[in-house]
């Protein structure tokens, strides 16, 4: 919802005594030293990209963040799986900030949606993007599913000798984009990411690019030539069988994207980026593998160890409920299909789902998730990423590693002006329930009033700021060596802060906080819309940093 006026303003000129350069640990040596790094609560890393990065939530149980920003992020995707698997973190806890969004394109990473503004100040970002630019979702729809039962999609790909059918046209358009435009789009995007102020001053920052998995078994077993997964058609049209030719065309284009990513990183960004091959991890678990059956292609295995990719299933199959009375559970009529799809197409790749909005609702997950990884597929991607992290020796200061001697602190200037640090915090309260209705906007300054960190507000996605709720605290990253943890508390009406083990509250004596506007908090259910609340004030907190 859009805020109608200010909510609570906890303007925090957090007077933090920043020790002078002679006693403050050098930030570079801080990264290199196990004894220093072990003090950092969370290792900051982020996930950006499209629906292969976010995953596609298909019910409330698998939602990662309550469908924040209408992005369909799911607990099943590789980012949250990395967060749940603590085996790789060594002396750290997870500092994941997941900003990937279903439907996004390359431009949305460092511009557009500006996903870079939602990942804090990370040491690592995992990026998966470009499939929407290449039109993968449209290809899946016009070559396989034919989601509009009233449309004649033209000849099946195998028989389309003059290339006029929708499938052949879409595949040719993808080839043209991949060969002529995609590399420059990718280079521009990576340059924008590396120039972003959240990472540009971090000498240790790395960008991991994960490619996509080929969709079909690479042995091209002929048993699948008679498979067809299209929706029933109201008009006569050839059946889009999964011929060897069609499956090869799909895989070739995915492989072309992966090769372009790998070569672009190696040639242009070898010092700051890595290509992570996750395609090989899907071997034996794609559609149409040798020895598989029709039933295997429909995700009937409940342990997710068969095909690692989602196929199209009907809403009642997703929800595990009985279909409507008289409904064949494995098929629908053309008219029913038209009503179900409502012209919105299949898969979250397509523009029909919007870029971070539109049809991006878990109730649509059954039609948005096809040709995206299932839980097992994301586990394979996660393991590929963890393998690259191990190769790169990340995160630093794993258990058992040898501490690196700390250089003379006076040899390197800190990334801020020593003295007094201050921060300004606006606290907002919305009309959601108390478990998720507090937000903050923060700007932090050093002794010379230089900005050394701030949250980013996007009027379209997070107009009130970042969540600061119990169980979903904000780990605010700045140029200081540690994150400032911010948690709003309803009982007692204060904000709790933790900086490297030092706790203080907005109600402490060194802080000054104003009241709420409106005085009694948000006013909800008004005829013209909800009115969010704000607290006006200026508060000061003091803590001391040392060696």
C-alpha cells in the first residue's frame, strides 16, 4: 500500500564513538583475520535475478517472505537453501538478503527494480538472469503448452519447413538476441552492479553468475517423440510433439546462454565474477531422460528425486485437493483451460506475469512454475554454488583456518572519518498485523557527516522501508566493520539495537524520540484507504568501537 503520510520518525543521530585510526582495526585486515571475522555475526550475501533466482512459490507454505514485492520468492530456491544449510558458513551466521524477483530482466538488477538496493552491502551476490530477455517463457508456451486454446500456433516445430509457426519464430528470435545483443546487455549489467555504491568500495566483493539447466535429456531418447503436453485446443492445430528436433532446439539455446555467460565472465570480469555451472548437476534428471515414463514427466514423485523441473499441473494437483465435481483430475476442457489461464500464458518467465507484479501470486503458482527447478533442482544449484565458494575460500575464517596476522592498523586509513558516528532512523507502522507491520529507513554518517550507509526505499515495492519486526530484524550494513541489528518492539513501544554484542534501545537516556503521528498509531479501513502512522523525534545512541 502507498503511505498517505509519515509514520514514526526515530531520527537516530546515533553518537557512536569511532576510535581513531591508531586504535581502530584496519578494515582489510579485519576481513583477513579469523579472530576479527569471527566477531561478525552474519556474513553478508545476496541473491538477485529472475524467477530461476527467486523460485516460484505455489502456496503459502513455501513462501519465503510473504510474497514481499510480489516476487514469489520461495523457501525451496537456492538462496534460502544456502541460508538453511549452515555447514559452509564456518564462524558466521547467514546474512542472506534475497532480492530476486519473478518476471525480472537484466535491467532490473542494478536499475529498473533496482534489486541491488535490497541486498545490503554484501561480500557475495548470486545472480541468475537473462532467460526473460531471451524469451524462454514465451518459447515454452508457444512450442509446448499452447495456453490459449483458441489460437492456432501453426505447424509443429519438426514439420515447420518454412519457419512460419509461432514456435519456430520464437526460437529464431531467441537465437538472434543471444547471438547479437545479449552479451552487451550482460556486460552493461555487470558493470552497473560492480559500480553500485553497495559493493563498489568492497575489494573482496564477488559476483557469481549461475546459468540455466538444459530442459531435456541430452541423449534425446526417441521414446519422448510421442509426448505432448499442450492444452486442449478449440481450433484445429497440429499437436506439438516433443520431437528430437524440438528438444535439441531448446537445449541448444540454453547452452548458448550458458556459454556466453562463461566466456563473458572469463574475458571481462575474471577478477570480480565467477560463472557457476549448475547445468551438469541436472544430468539424469531432466525431461525425457532415457528409461523415463510419461508419469515421470508429470512430477508424480513426491520425494522430488525424478525430474528436477516442474511441469504444468492443474490447480487442484498443486493444492492436493479434489478437483471440481465431474472434473477429470488429469485433463480439462478447452473452455476450462481458457477460463483458468485467462490469457495470461504459462510460466513465470513470460511478460504476462509482469515484472515483479501482475499475476505474481502464489495462487497462480501452478501455472507459473513450469520449467523452473523443483526443490531437488535448487539443491543441485545450491551445491554447485557451495563448491565454487569452497574453491574461492569463502567465507573467510572458516573453522580450523589459520589466523592471518593483522597488519599495523595505522598503515591503512579506515573507510570513514573517525570520531562520532550518527544515524537517522524513521520508523513506520502499517496496517498489517503486529508480526510484520514495522519498518525503518536509516541513513548513517561519520564524524565528517559523510554518508557511510543508508537503506534504499522503492516507492513501488518497499515504500515504508525495510522490515524491523521480531523474527525479521534488519541487519543494517554500512562502512563500519559490523552490521547494526534493528528490531522494532510493540510492547513498550521502542526500537532495539545491537552492534557487535552491544545492546541499546531508543528509550535509553542518550536517545530522544517523538510521539506517533497519528498519535494513536495507524488508522485502518478508511473509505479512502489506510493511513500509516509515524513517530517524530530525534534520538541519540552511544557505543564505542575498539580493537
